[in-house]
C-alpha cells in the first residue's frame, strides 16, 4: 500500500511539473525558446558573412582564407558559449 501511495505521489508530481512546463529552478520554455532563436540568428549571420567571403574569393588562397576565418570565428563563438554556461 505504501508503494502505491508513493508511486501515486510521484505520478501526480510529474503531472504538475508537466503542466507548468518549467523545470524546478530552471528557465521556462519561453526563455529557452528565445535563447535558441538568438543562437540561430548568430549562426545565420556568421554563415551569411562566410558566404559573402566565398563569393568574393578570386582564387584558392582567398577561399582558404575564408574557411580559416570562419573556423576562427566559430571557435571563438564556441569558447564564449562554454564560458557562458559555466558562469
């Protein structure tokens, strides 16, 4: 009987958690969605810049420079994102 009561309590608490869509002590859905959209916007901007560089490239050397520049920016971006998650 105690097991049944414990399981019922667990089920109802999970139902309450699902109802508000928010993790205890965590960000709500709208905040998560907004951050995801911001990340997408930043990536799109980086890709547009990379595309413009590739379109302007007149030779293999310039094309390689575009790719290296993109790699460096992506690496810096990922480093900043990791610092953001730690702090």
